[in-house]
């Protein structure tokens, strides 16, 4: 189930270049953005794949919720042990 805080209905998602995490059927999809040039009107695309629509001709990606992508850790050195 989606977390109760931070998630919003997909109808309120930003349709600009901001990154967002998406939710569909119990799965979280990280680092997506609305690409208004895809599919003749827009589609959700992965940030690392800005030149190809995530969806193929056999599926339609229709997430139900979105939330802002979290900020990276402020001190990355604490995230690495060694």
C-alpha cells in the first residue's frame, strides 16, 4: 500500500521537468518526469531515459499517485562505510 504521507492523486502531478516518484498497483517507480513531447501529448518517462518513452505499444503506464522525489543525503560520506 502507498505511504499515507506525501502521496498525491496523479491528477495533481506536475506536468513540467520536475522529477517525481510514481505509484501503481503496489509498486513504486522512482525518478520519472512528464515528457510533453512523448506520445503526441505527453507520457511519464524515466529520468535516465529521456529520449525513449517508458511505455511500449502493448502497455500504457497509468500510475495512480505521485510524490516529489526525495532529496539526496546532505552528507554522502556518511552513507558509505569502509
